[in-house]
């Protein structure tokens, strides 16, 4: 496959992040305008594949562009917005456990059902933290909208705090 030129990719990122002109009303983009922007990016940079309503991938997903305004703004891999997840494989692959229960004091979720150590983790929530533990020992403290694609530590639970 042919790589998209680095300069073109940089221009696309800058264009997609450019603020609205002064005096313009800040309205959330609608699906039609998002798709029009997706189509324009794909026309200007061939060989891309649309993988979500707001994302295009090139080079077998080694290059992914996500445009502002789509529904996947906080999801991480297949961990849906509002959830926190653990996978049996690295890079968010293999069997997955998803959780949504959180509390002020911390809601503990066992990872035993994976049958193996969690090799990747994500907190796809819009706020709050998830503490990843091995017994009582803290291994990771994950802020909202963060992921760990390669975990080499033994982990047994995820504790979600609002």
C-alpha cells in the first residue's frame, strides 16, 4: 500500500482542528457534514477505508484519522463510551470484559472471567478514574478517556470511581 504523504496528513489534521471563523456560531456538526468531510479526506488521500462514522484508516489501520463530531469521540477500540474494559490480548484484542458500574467509594470489578491476565485496558468514560489493581496493590491509575494497549503487569480487578 502507498502511504499518504506526511505533509498531506499534517494539513488534514490542521484543517480538521481549525476553529470556526470569528463570529460564527459554534454548532455541533451534523452527520451529513461529517460524512461530507470524511468523503473529502478520502478523495484527497486515496486508499483509505472508513472504519466508523468519524474515522478513516490507512495501511491496515496503522494510520487512523478521527474527525471531530462523530459518535466515537470517547470510545477506545471496542470499549464503548461510558464503559471501562479489559482484554485478554494486547492492542485491545481477544476476549473483552466491559463494565459500567462506578461509585464515589469505588466499584470493584473482578477480571477473573477473562481466564488469563488482562493484556490491555481502557477507561472510555467521560470523567472519573479507574484504578487497576493486583490484589491490594495499585498497578495503573487510569484517567477518563485513556487506554493501555500493552499491559505486562498481573492485574486482578478494576475499581471505578465517579
